[in-house]
C-alpha cells in the first residue's frame, strides 16, 4: 500500500478517485452519482451543460460542500472532508469562478494573504514583494509590478494571480473552475500555458471549461457530466469536437444505447 505522503508520484499514479458521489440541496438533486479519477501530472477536462453539477462536484472535492453519499479516495485512502482546510491538508487546491481576490490590495498582498512573511511583529514587505515576483516569474506570469492593485489588472492577469496563489500552496490536485470564461484570446493562451506547466510538475489538474477547443490543447482526458451524473470518460486523443459535443448534449446515442 502506497503512503499518501509519497511525493514522487509517477505520471499516471492515481491521485483522486470519486465514486458514486451524490448531493441534494433540499428538493434539488444536484449530484446523482458521479465517478471520476485523476492521475498525477494529468489534465482532466470536466465538461457538461450548465447545471450539470460540475461546480458542485468540485466544491465537494475541495471540502466546501459535504456530499450525501459516495466515496472520496485520495492517495489510496478514503477521506471525508468537513471543511476546505481538510481538503487543503490533502493538497487539494481550487480556484473558484469568482476568484476571491481582494481588489484593493496589491498583487503581492493577494498572493500572501493570511501568511505574509514577517520580521518580528511586522509584515516584511520587501521580502513579500521579492517572493511574489519570484512566484510569478516561475509561472511566467507578467505584471508591471507586484505593487499594482488587483483591481487595476486585466481579467487574464487576475486569473493568473489567483492560479499562482493556489499553486503556491503546493497542491497535488488543482481545480480550475472556468478560468478562461471571460478572457481575451492572448490571455486564454497564458492560462493554458500555466496549466501545462503546473501539470508538468506532476500536479493533477481538473479544468472546467465551456471552451471545447481548449480541452484539445491541454487535456489528457475528459469526464462528461449530464444532469448530475458522470456519463463519459475518454482520452482526448480518441475524440473530436463533434463527438465531444454529442457527449455533452447526449444528442448522439452511443452504439450500446442504440442496441
Ligand atoms: N447551494 C445550492 N443550493 C441549491 N441548488 C444548488 C446549489 N448549488 C448548486 N445548485 C444546483 O445544482 C445544480 C448543479 O449546479 P452546478 O454544480 O453549479 O452546475 P454546473 O457548474 O455544471 O453549471 C443546478 O441545478 C444548481 O441550480
Ligand atoms: Mg459551474
């Protein structure tokens, strides 16, 4: 049995397995049985129509929502998350759709919010900006200055800072919920490049996106959700856009279903 502390996971080693996850909010059954597997160094695209349950599922995996039934296995051990801190301690990081950055603080302060380097009782601002610049440069993120306020940045730069912050917690699993939804083309490229770089370090990345063309650029595999269920799991190399659209909308019945 492999220890979950193992840090030298080979590409493809299973990081996370979700089985039969269900979740209801009152009368609304958002998740009706979802299976998902993520390997080290893998980029998994999580796709499905609006309301399919993608964000809810990722909130379960990030410890923000408690599921009703089903199991979460991380590094070979079954876990139960009661809070986001529980998921973080299993090295699961998430960047939510609405980023949760603080607009009135500068780039460095956002990167270090709540864990600023200190000298005695004071925040060591020089050290914080030095480390912030280093964090951004290792991910090839360009901002004019780490002293810029987040509110002054472009959507792509804000997204990049939010991802850099999540990466700085050294996750083994990184969840990105619609990171490119509101971005210009060049900014999308930048975010996709970051995803590839993070995965190349061995991190398993789960990417939720409606931009199907992006999936073909960065993903190894996709899981398709439909009305609260996982309905397909396929290597991206075996798919084309048309097939993928068919899977998402369930407009093409598969041969098994037709039989
Ligand atoms: N906190 C909540 N309370 C009630 N219903 C919710 C809540 N969160 C999500 N839902 C419902 O669960 C379903 C799945 O939503 P969501 O996970 O956001 O889908 P997706 O991210 O795939 O668009 C939707 O019908 C949504 O309205
Ligand atoms: Mg969503």
